[in-house]
């Protein structure tokens, strides 16, 4: 598989990563048998998907334990990214960016992952009660201590529903400036210690990062990890409108996953299918969606989540799919997604 570079750390990874969260968090059937999770991770590594993305809060804690178990004898083959800064409360998530907590959380992640060093340590959310420079400084100390190789930051915010081919933000309107706050945070923490990567959502149906965040990263040599590049599974074309989700599945409460909105957004999947057919039998809408993300820049690494080995293998196959100018024009012409994201 093609290799891409993650930021200032010049760490090479496979062009397609593996999001490990679905193995133990947020989706129906996440609490699958550990053996299937091991097969999924091993399949990804075998095919060159070396970047494994997890977080301490997934589970919580069970996801890192799964990854650590899977890497027991394969750690040198993997690039491990995990996160700090979010706690799972009784009714909602709670940010914690206190330096003492960051240090303790890192040590706990190292134990669960069964490793001496984390390749990329990401701030999951900034704590509004703690200056982000203090949190970042504690994370930088972990690099100095040899426990972490590089630092990253996760971006969040409300979506605008912009089409994947729409023109970038022109400075005249506030709508769609999803990542204004993230960029301000990045500029602040860059003064403390270099940012190697930013992780944010980017997909055919949520392309807002193209406006400002992706160019910001490209201009500064910062890697971009594209989260949810398959639109929480919608862009695979395997979900049926009205099929429903189990209560523990985050999509059961998601505005874009109502039967009405899933039906309204079928033209997006239909367009991906048309492109896939031009590339021959066996090419899937999911692979087209991932190839589109890859086409957004050499610093971009999509990190699709996968619970099962066959999906990890299918996702890895997208690394070899080169979209033509005609393909990219067709994707650019697809309608914007219907339904709010938050």
C-alpha cells in the first residue's frame, strides 16, 4: 500500500488507516468477540493499513485493551494513535485537560496498549476550564519523556451541509466556518509544541473541512486524519432506509439516519455506485468514497472504522483506486446531504 507522511514527525503510515472504535463503542454489535477484533486488526496490518486509531474513552478503556492485545506480537508494524481529554460521564461526555490528569491518562493508555511509546497522542477535546496551552504543554512533556512520539488535535463543530464540489469559503459569510475555533486552537498550541496531525471529519457527505482546515494543514505540513470518511456507514450503500438501529447504536439518535433522511440522501450513494461501475466488478461505493478522500491531498489519511476483517480488507483496497477527472467531477456534482448532522 502507498505510504503517506504524518506531519512534522515524518512518520510514514499506510494511506488507509483503521478506526478501531466500532469494535467496542457506539455501534450496534460493537461488543463483539475479541477474536474477531484481533482478526480485523491483523488483516489491516497485513494489507498495509498501519495507522490504528483508538482512544481511552472508547468503551471506555476496552478499545485500547483490544488494540494492545492485537499488537502483542506485532507492535513494530503499527502506528498507534490514541486520544486523551474526554471522560465518559453518567449522562454526557466531560472534558478534562488538567496537566496532572493528562500524565496519568498517558501512563494508563501505555499499559492498556502494552507499549512503551504512543506514536500519535491526540487531544480529544479542549477543556474549557483549562487553557489549551497548559494541556498541550503537558502533552509536549510526554514527548520529551519518550512516552509519545508526536501530538495531534481532534476537531469538532456543527456542519454546514456543503456539497463536496462547492467553492471554498470566500470570507463573506459565516455559514460553514465549522473549524474557525479549531484553527484558533491550533495556532495557539503551535506556539508551544508542533502539531503533527489534525483529526476531523471529512467525507463526500460532510466535506466542510475542505473550506479552511485542510488548507491550513497542507500549508504547514500537518497531517490530516479523515474521521468518518464513510459517513458512519451510509456511504457504503449497505444501509436500508427504515431498517432501524439498535438503541445502543449512535445512529438511532442521528438526524441524518431517520428513514426520511436516509431515503432523501440515496442520490449520493447512487452517484458513488455509478463511479464504482466505471472501475469494474468488485469496486464498491465505499471504495469510491475513500478514494475521493485520498484525492484531497498527500497529507490526508482516511481512517474508516471497521468491526470485521472483511470490511477492513475492502477499505484497504481503496488505496489502489485512482479516480479520474470525470469521476471527481461527478462526485463534485452530487447533491449536498439532507438533514442536520448534530
